[in-house]
C-alpha cells in the first residue's frame, strides 16, 4: 500500500477502511511544557509555545494529529470563571459561577472574541495550520452544552437542575448551545480539521439512558447539526457500550472509548456507523514498563485494527503529566512497527 | 423484600414512598435497627450496582440525597438527634470536585455516622493539622485528579503513625480507573464506590451508636 499522509490515514480509517497503518493520536496537551522547560501556566499563556512544542513532539513521535486544545477550563474562563493552575497537572475550574438555579434566568452568552484564553487557542490553531500545512489534521475541542454545566454549576447542583427544573435546564442548554456552536465553528474557521465533542455526561456511568435520551441526546443532535465540520464524541473514559446506538444517531463520526470495555465488542457495535478512538488506559500508563507498553499497544492493535474504523489513542483524550517520555516513545515505536496490516500480529 | 422495595423507591425517586417505608421501619424496629436493616443494605446495593456498571452515578447521588433528607425529616419530627457516634473527617484533597465527597457524606450520614466536613482544595499539611486537632478516628478523602492522588503520600506522612492518628480512607475516579494506584502510593484503605465508605467505617469503627 502506498505511504499515506497522517490526514489520509485518519480519514481512511474513519471511513471504515484499512489505511497504510493504524493511525494514532497522542493527546500530549501538558507535555509541551516539559518540552520547553516552562511551567504549565507559562506554557499555555502564549500560542507560540504550544505551537512550537506540538510540532516538535509530532516530529519526534510521528503521531497522526496535532492538538489545538489547551485545557477544558478555558471555556469556563470565557463564562467568567476561574482556572486554577498547578505545577504537575491540568488546570481546573474553580468555584462554580452560578450559585443557584435562579441565576439561570438571566444568562448572557459570552462572545468568543471577548475571551483572551479562547483567542489564544484560535491563534494556536492558525499557527499550527500555517506551519504544518494540509497533511496533518489539527484537532480542536468543544465541551458539549450538556456537560459544560458541571463546571458552571458544580456537579451536584447540575443534577438537581437536570432532575428538578426542566424549564431552567432548557434555558441553560439554549445559551450553552449558542456558545458551543460559535466556539466550534471559530476553531474550524481558524483551521481545525475536526473537533472532539466532549460529552462525559452522555455515558451510562454518569446518567441513566432514559434521562440522556430526553436531554443530552437531543442537545447533541441539535448542536452537531450546527457545527460545520466533522466531530468525534468523547465520553472522557466513561463507559460507552450502552449509549453507542444513540450516539450513532447524533451525526458524529467517531467515539472515544473507555479502557474498561472490550475493543472487539466496541468495534462490532460501532461497525460502519462510528469510528472507534481509544482505548489505552492513560492513568495506568504513568507506571507502565516498556514491555507493558508494547503489550498494551499490540493488544489494542490486534483487537481494534481489522477493517479500519480505528484510531489508536488513550481512553480520555489527554495523557496525564506523569506519563514518562520513554513510555510515549515506546508507544509510538510500537505503532510504527506493528501498526501495518495485519496490525499487531507477528508478520513484521 | 423490604430492602428491595426501599431501593426501588429510592431509584425511582419516590420521596413519599421512601419516607413511608422508613417511618414504618422506625416504628417497628427503632432507629438503629431501621438504619441497619433498611438503609445500609439499600445504599450498599446501589453503590455496588454502580461499580458493576448497572446504575449511573446520578442515581447513586440522588438516592443518597433522598435517603438523607427523609431521615433528617423523621429525626426532626422525633426531636433533635443525640449524636454520640464516631465522627468521620471528610475532605476533597487538593482539587475542587465535590460530588464524590457529597455522595460519601450522604451515605455515611444515612448510615448513622457523624461527619465533619473539612471542605475542598486542602493541602496535606492543613488537612492533617485539622484532622489531628479534632482527633477524628477516621479521615476520608476524595480526589478526582491524578496529581491530587499522587500527593496523598504527603498526607499519609503528615498524619503520622502514632496510634492517635486517624485511619486514612481514600477514593475517587483515579483509583477506580487504575486499581493498582492505591498500592503504589502505599495506601491500604481504598474505596471503589461510596458503599465502601460504610464498609471501612464499620471495619475500623464498628456500628455507630444510635442517632
Ligand atoms: C464528567 C467528567 C468531566 C466533566 C466534568 C468534570 C467535573 N466534575 O468538574 C468535564 C468535561 C468538564 C471534565 C473536564 C476535565 N476533566 Co474530566 N472527567 C469526567 C469523568 C467522566 C467523571 C468525573 C466525575 O465528576 N465523576 C463524579 C465523581 C463523584 O465520581 P468518582 O470520583 O469516581 O466518585 C465515586 C467513587 O470513586 C467513590 N468515591 C469518590 N471519592 C471517594 C472517597 C472515599 C473515601 C470513598 C470510600 C469513595 C469515594 O464514590 C463516588 C460515587 O460512588 C472522569 C472519568 C471517569 N470515568 O470517572 C473524567 C476525569 C475526572 N477527568 C479528568 C481530567 C484530567 C479532566 C480535565 C482536567 C481535562 C483538561 N485537561 O482540561 C478537565 C478539568 C475539569 C475541571 N473541572 O476543570 C481525569 C482526571 C485524572 C487525571 N488524568 O488527572 C479523569 C479521571 C479522566 C481520565 N480517565 O483521566 N471532566
């Protein structure tokens, strides 16, 4: 098979065909700071840092996408919230901005242009596009209108809203949808090839499926229609098997799957409908030896690769800060060695 | 049978039925026995079913809340509680995510334990100081971020090893998704679900005194 560019590889795989090898995405969002010897706060403060590190790491490991995402709490900063930075992990959202449900009666949707953190993200995508050209896909991220409220209200108050006040729930969804659509389309316009639509609340580990069907499912169908580019729905490592049939109807192209579920079963349930992205356990990866890394990658390749429709990645969409460079190197080398079809087996 | 009825009333969020079943049981068996034979097994079963992927987290949270509220209402009807049972310190360590702590608090309270809530975002030194000053026999800690979990070693150290130091029980998503993490960090009592909060409380502190 002729050699493919990363973009051709990913698009072939997501069209449910076998590419020249299994594509892989390393979601190295935090490691760029180590790469440049900066603190995580310094690193994210300038687009040039992120672009430089993303390109260097892609050249070193040879993975098939560049990540335009900084951290989830940036969207929360757009809503007036605070992001708390630490030295050895991702920034987190601070206190919820809405202290009670009455606050939802007077919602004002933030403008993307008015948020410096989101502008930095757009600048990252623009510069990645101009430096990397068309051959490497650039992935952006948008939080689903249905999952963003965990930060806006706190998880407990959001569950109270979801169960107890449907009228205000839909008010919030309408506002979040305007925001998510504008944010997603701004990233596509800046040069993002596709977006990860983060919707962990869609997972059966989080809420019962009858509740999802009448809420988050409708929100996803409606929102994805208004996003003018391809999306990958990611449940942030929550279980997916029980919701695949619904997710397949939302208009998304692929699903990020959990390490707690079997790839063979996931592949067969998604066949022809959704690409499967996953499912190495990012948390366990922090302590993997070279041998364990190779084993885990080869097992995923054997199970996930047949017939295409599979992109190897972690189970969450972000490798934790503690994952050592050696593990990432071994992971990448194993895919390059064993990722050609028939992938993972002893043909090479 | 009765436990099943109680559990299904909780899961269908039928507050009236939950209240009635509790009331009947209290009248028949007294407070302590009602908690023992009805509330604890139902909360434990719900936690276990979540662990096994048969229930969603939202259901665990809502049933804990409903149970706690129903008990509060009945206890108020009966006059103020006489809280003499062991106090359990509870906190979110380093990070800000409070749902795990809230669920654990509901389950513990509904099972008859007193809870001393230290809040969230605490570092090792501060939390150890508070727990040691209050002489709580057990400190339960929830984390959501991996980097917070990694710093639990420092909390373990700050609590010290003398017999006065509280038993440290930890839980949260990183421990569930990586079952070997607790061992790596040298932590003995790691909870998979909120039901394990009851398990550890009973194992180390025994069954609580009447509330
Ligand atoms: C929903 C979710 C989101 C939502 C909302 C998150 C939130 N709460 O604010 C969104 C999309 C916003 C999100 C964003 C992010 N997330 Co997130 N998210 C999740 C998810 C799917 C569930 C988290 C959750 O809130 N669960 C609810 C709590 C209550 O569940 P729990 O902690 O498991 O608690 C239960 C038990 O563990 C137990 N328990 C808990 N504590 C205790 C204590 C004791 C003593 C006992 C006995 C038991 C016990 O009882 C509870 C009920 O039974 C998890 C993955 C997963 N499958 O769990 C990732 C996860 C928490 N996210 C993660 C990360 C990294 C992030 C981000 C930092 C990503 C980024 N770079 O921006 C952001 C930060 C969010 C923020 N607040 O700033 C990581 C954290 C681990 C790590 N890698 O460091 C996780 C674990 C994913 C992963 N596999 O790596 N996320």
